[in-house]
C-alpha cells in the first residue's frame, strides 16, 4: 500500500471536506484535534480533488479561503 492510499489519507481528506463544507477551518481543527496549520496544509494539498468530488455530488464548499 502506498503512503498516499492508506487509511490516514482517507481521514485527512475527510477533515479537509469538513473544513470546506463548514467554511470554518479553526472549528474543524479544534473538533478533530488537528493543529490548524496542519489542517491548512492538508487543505492546500487536497482542495482541488475534494472540491471536484463535492461538485459531482452537488455540494458546494462554503469557503474558498484557507481561513
């Protein structure tokens, strides 16, 4: 299994999606126990893929910023 396809990868993407759906990265960081700067890095890394998935599902992100 490659490093980018493990269970941790899925968790990171789930947290990024939560941040994009809520538009509140600080809240999601606190809720999940992930450092805000770490979550911000994950958002930068996965944003395009997650937003594409959300568009296909008809879900729009609340925030385009990495606040």
